[in-house]
């Protein structure tokens, strides 16, 4: 009985997923073409994203610094 419900859900979801995939193919193709023609833009975006992620990590480390205690007497 458990698998019958799963099969019912999958039967309903498969046409929707197939439709979504078919609708997204032109957009994916355009994105891939843009990436091939403009690798500098893609690289700049990745570097920007990495820098923002590093900045967030550094902010977290600075916030954590107030909670850390280092025993300098020993």
C-alpha cells in the first residue's frame, strides 16, 4: 500500500517535471551560450560571490573573537 501511494505521486509528478524541463531547456541553452561568449563576466561573478562569502566568514570570526579566551599566562 505504501508503494501504491508513492507510485501515484510519481505518476502525477513526472509530467509536471517533464514539462518544466522542456520549458527550461531554451533558457539553459542561452545561459550556456552566454557563458561561452563571456567567460570574463562569469569569472567576475564567481570571484565576487567568493569574496562576499569570505567577508561573511571573516565577520563571523570577528564576532567569535569576543567569546574566545586565550590563557597567556602559561
